[in-house]
């Protein structure tokens, strides 16, 4: 896909961090225009919440998007990606 910044090849990265310190990889991936599926099932609930807060903040600061897919699964995407739920037609009201 051509963008104002050159050619962009989309990549989806699936991460299952075991520690909070590994969460920075998700933010850096979105910064590199990758979409990240983040599975937090390997973390204690308190650490998983801290991780989501950190990644969400970093992605938001880059004008990215996030979507909760399940109890411990989240999707983070750069601004160039459109996230659409079932039943949405892409039309603005």
C-alpha cells in the first residue's frame, strides 16, 4: 500500500508477554506500523491490567487504535489501519 511515507507492507504480530517489561515490544511494533494481537493470559491479572494501560497509552499517543477481543486478548493497530466490528458498514452517521 502506498502512503505519504512510502510503501507500507502490513504485518500482524501476535505477542504473549510473560512480564510487564515485554509490553514495550507491542508499542514499538505499532510505531513501526504493525498491528499487534496481545494475549495476556500468561500474566497475573494485576500485571495484565498494568500492561494494557501502558500499551493503550502508547498506542493512543501515536493516534493508533485498540479493540478488546476477549478477556485477555487485545488488538492494537496503527492509525493507517481501520478496525471495524461486525455489522459496521464503514459509513459515518
